[in-house]
C-alpha cells in the first residue's frame, strides 16, 4: 500500500470515528429518554420503540467500530 492510499484510509477512519461518536450520542439521548419515562409508558408501545431505537443505534455504533478496526 502506498502513502496516498494509507492517507485516504486514515481520513476514512477519522470520518467513521466522527460518525460513531454522533451515533453513540444519539443512542445515549434515546436511552435517557426511555429511562426517564414513567414505567407505564416504558412498557407500552412508545417505550418499546424508544428502547428498540436505542439498541439499534448502539448496534450501529458497534458496526462502525468493527469497520474502523477492519481498516
């Protein structure tokens, strides 16, 4: 691998790290939203959707971390 491609890969890693950070931030916000719901709402449709969204975002963050590691 030449220096130019190595540089491009490092730039991509930086962009992925930024995206991962943003996704993790939104996941934390969604989890806090869920955690602050009354128990009755947590057990309902709204709570289930919030929990599912937080988990999906956390999984997306992990997938990006895996991609960064692969690079």
